[in-house]
C-alpha cells in the first residue's frame, strides 16, 4: 500500500499538534510554576501581571528558550530587561521542556500554514 504525500503530511501535522498539546501542561507544571514560586517573593515575576493564565506557559517557555541577553538593544531595553530574571532562573531541564513546547508549536503552525496553502491552490486535497 502506497501512502500519499498529503497523508504523510497529515500524520506529521497531527503528531506535532499532539506533541504541542502534551507539552503545554507539562511546561505549566515543570517550568511555569517553579519559576513563579521562585520569583514572586522577590517581586521579579512580571509575566504573571502581563499575561492571563492559559497563555502564561507558552510565554514563559518563549522567555526561557530564546536568548534574551543577546536580544536587548537600546530600543527594547525597558521591555526585555524585566524578563531577564525569568530567563536566568531556568534550569537546563526547564530549557529543554520550553524548547519542546516552542518547537512543536512552531512546527504545528507551519504545518497548518502549508496545509492551507496547498489545499487553497489545489495542489492536493484531503478526502
């Protein structure tokens, strides 16, 4: 039995979506909660004030995963410097969990975009 390209694509898209939705609560438990507990007594947790609770885990994962120190310039200093304590409080395990959430989310969004473009232009169709 020969499997078509769009079927492989559908398997990969469903796999990345399942990975993303599995990584979200794991990141909430193992990354967001410990960092919030560590920084709240010091009043260095600004993400809790900026973002409502269902979206805190992806934002924490983004801050932990991306190299914030290298991104700071004069124009964005006031926005990025309050995020440095969150980035520095992360352990290597928390960085890997954040990378899992971020990359699976990016792959899922890329897959959705490619699927929409391919079906819109009639390159393939899902039956």
